[in-house]
C-alpha cells in the first residue's frame, strides 16, 4: 500500500503574538478619529461559525458565484498553470479550494498544498482532512499573518497562489497595493496568482448581502465586541451597539460599522484605555471593495502583475482573475 504524503505545520504565530497584535490594533483603532478596527478579529471560533452561516444565506451571492466559476473552469485553470504546488492564502477550511485540488490532482501535476491562515486550529484540522482526501499530496500548512509572514511561504517548484472569496477587497487601497506588491516580489517566473474579485453591481443587491433578513451578519459584526470583551477585559454593552452596512459610492466599497445607541464610556483594561462614544458614533469594522475590471488590471499592473485570464460567473457578479509577473 502506498504511504500517505506528509503533513507539516509551520507555526509563526503564538497565542501571545495574537494577543499583542489585538492590543495594538484596539489601542490604535479605538483612539483614532474616526474609530476603526480591522476585520481579522471577527474570526474567533464563533465568528468563523457565523461567517460560514453567512456564506449560505440567500442574500450572500459571493460564495455561490465564486464556487460556480470554480466548478466551470477549474480544469481550465489547471491546464493554464499546471502547478506542482497550490498555495491558498486565508485558507480557513479550504472548502472551495477542494474544487481546485480535485482538478489539479486529476491532471496529475500537484505534489504539494500550502494552506496559510492565522488560525492554527483550523489549519491543523483542514490539513488533516486534505491529507485524507488527497493522500499523495504533501500538505505544508503555514500559520501566519498576511502583513508579517508572506515571506515564510515555502518556495520552489511551480506555484499557483490562490486568494479567494474577494478577501482582497477587505484591504484599504494602500494596504492592498503593498500586499499585491509583496506577492509579486515573492513570485518566480513560473508562478501564477488566482484572485477572487466581487464586481460592482446594483447597490440594493450589494447592501442586501451585508444586511441579511435573518440578522446573521449583524451578529457576526457584533461578535467583534465580544472578542474585545473576552480578550481585553473590555466592558462593551453589546445591546448598546447596532450593525450598520451601506455602500460608499465614491470609494465603491461596502462599509460595515457598529453604531453606538447612546453616549457611553467603555473601559478596556488590557490597553489601559477608556473609550468615549457619542450617541450615533460608529466604529468601522470592515470595508469590502467592489471592483471594475479596469481597476483590477490597473492595480495589478502597478504591483508588477499582468492579467493572463479572467473568468466570470453567468450573472457577471464575480470574477476569478489569473495573473503572472509582468
């Protein structure tokens, strides 16, 4: 009987690193004007569960559209790239990526899968699942932060780097430019980059995707305050904040905020800070940029990347873009 390929997990983040990073983000974001917090802190166990529920909501078209593109074109992607290594950034459970994995292993080119995520627990679980499903593929998982550990990705071979889910839209323009530039610098000539982009569309549909009737997205947004209460000893009264999501037409992005229902003062002992909120004041918790194809091409070109292929779903809601170093 053939021996299963190995599973390796490189851990670049310890619990204390995450705690210190959260403290720094909370100190900087809650004392800034306007207040803002990065969306990566949504994803504790409960936040991850809620987001998985969001992806199945009728209003949230993004996951279904991207999955439909992968089902329709995974074999085309495999044929265009023929990588021996698939790298997935922000891998989570790697649910959609299994479509790519199946196509690549069917073509006979894939030798290694590199999932990269901030959550060690989720990575270890998904790495073991992938190893069971694809026993001939080496799994080399990397626990790390996009902003600090992209240089820890294993190199060598011919890599396809996948960043799906339109997560690229959660970066501010400056941060997105740095991220794409860092990726481009890390890529060898044979490597390719596969990016998911949510496209600009009817505002009512965009806003509905972030204001679902069941209130799951609202609970997901409010969960950020639960994380601060638990991890930093804060005393946010969750009932005094409301989820708000709307489309910023000038920036062409959805903004998610938490809005204070009353004047209040919140104590955050872990950062030795008291935070005042006026009634109606908000803290921005996420942006989700929506793209036009000329913007995609321009931003990639600025980073030193050239568009090689674009695949869209039948409704024109979402795009998967294959890029290579220019």
